[in-house]
């Protein structure tokens, strides 16, 4: 990234030779500040768009009216909500810890922005760290710190209960998520996010999802664990309105209240993007080697970016779909599901994958044939059956909603 700043920003934009400046540390600092602003703004836009997607999908699934007033199909509703929250009064409880209460939302946003910096949206990445996956696991801990800080500083029993639930939930589900991540890590042999993508291919049977039966299982373990870490239904216990008013953010108002939900909705995209990177081939373009994309023209890099976004937003839809399909579980059921099921399954998958990888490297032709067969059996066939069943349900039940108006 440093070379990128020197060669593109200083030489290309400013028209200067980096060597002639005698030192570019201050420009590097300015660039980092601009980059941080860009990624925080990107996170806010992604979060707002996902709130619109969630409302539209929820309305469609429940045969009711979704947002349809502000902008085409109500798309600008998230902008209206953001403006409204900006002008709401920012209240700080008298008995709260004022400093920690004000700081807590910024810890949450810092965790979100730190993850976005290392996400490989395409061939160009803001920070392609050689320990990128480890960095992402580490920086997400800021979210836990912010949530616990908000619950404790609020001096409210409802906020504290929600914060304790959130801490227990995230810490618990990080274990199966971390174990599931080890499966594509073993297959790729690197912690670099770009390296993990480059170890896959653009065709579906070249994704790590179909690398082995263990990788297939790890995908669902990781996806379920990410739902829990993001407090998404059916694991939205820290914000259980019927039990905790609003959970850890009960005492917040105005823009600080919005910052918690900015992180929560943006995290839906983050978990989808991470899943795309680890299991679904990332930005790999079908039929085009990654080396050709890296060295290719701008339109090819743009195509890779669009491929990545298409996969990520399909998973965003699945996350929303799950929310409006499954009921909320109890706290004990949530913890039992983690420790009694996901952790043992993920641990077994890691051990078996460690034995599978040397065999796959020793017999590459057999591995390729297996992935093609496994894709047909575990991916293509279930997809065809699902489409047929969905079409049958629509024919039998009818479609009573106008897609254009949501009526």
C-alpha cells in the first residue's frame, strides 16, 4: 500500500517524484486519514442500503407494505432515517459514566472500519497483510469492548444484561468460527486474504466450499457462528426487546444510538464478504486466471469487483431471509448449540481437513475430479431441487404481491 501511495497518489495525482520530496511521511499520514474517512463512510452507506434491503425483503416475505415513499421503491428511506437521527437530541444519563458512555460507540465503529480496510473487494485492496485473517479476528474485538463499555457505563440493569449476553455470545461463538476458518486456511496455506482467494478458482467447483466434505461443513458452521456474533436472528438475544427493552444500547439516543446499528447492519455485509472470500472464491472471475485479472485492464478488475459484490449481496439476502424465517431461540439453547454442536463439529472438520490437504496436494487430478463431482452432488442438485420446489409453491399458493409497489 505504501508503494501504491508513492506511485499513484504522489506521482500520478500530485505530479511529483516521491524521491524529490525528501520524505513522504506526512503525506502518508494524510493518506491514512483520508482512507479511514472513506472506509467509515463506505460502512455507513452499506449499512443504510442493507436497512432498505431488509425492509423490502421483510415486506415481500410477509405480504405487507415496505418502504415505498422516499425515492424509487423507497430506496432513499435510509437517508431520511440518517438525517432524522442526526438531528435527534443526544442524551447522556445523569448517573452514567459520562466519558465511557460517549466513547463506547466509537470503539464499535473502529472495529468495523478496521475490518473493511483488509477486505479484498477486488484485485486492489487497501491493506493486504500477510496475516490478514489473524488481523481481522483481532480487530473485531473492538466491537466487544464497545458493547461491554456501553452496557457498564449506562448504569442500567437492562443495558448491563444486554452487554453481558453480547460478551458471552461473541466470545463463545468466536471459537467455532475460528475453528471453521482454519479449514480454508489449511487448504490455502496462507493468512493473506488475497492469497486465500488466489488459492481458489472462478468456477464454483474450484471454491473452497467444495474442496472437501469438511470444508462444506465448515462453511455452515462459520455462517451460523457469524450470525450469532453479529446478533442476527435467531441469535439476537442481546437486543431482545421483549426481555431487555433494547439491550446494551437502551440508554442511547440520537446519533450515538445510530452508530450501534450502523455497525450491526454493516456487519451483515462484512460477514457475507468474509464468507465469500474464505469459501466462495472471492473476486475470481470464472474462466480467467487471477494473474490475468491482476495484470489486466481496468474493465477486468471492475468485473472482478462486481463478481465479489454479487456473491456478497446474495449472502446478505440469505442473512435477511433467515431473520424473517426463524424464531428467536432461548439463551440456553443458543449456548448449547455453540458448545455441544458447533465446537465439536468444527474441531472434527479441522482435524480431518489437516489429513485431507496432503492427499489433495499429492493427487491434484483426483482432487479436481472430486471437487467437480462433489459440486454436482452437494451444490448443483440441491439448487435445482430448491428452485423446483419454490416454483411449485408459487404455483400452488399464488403470488398476491405486486413486486413494483409491494402491495
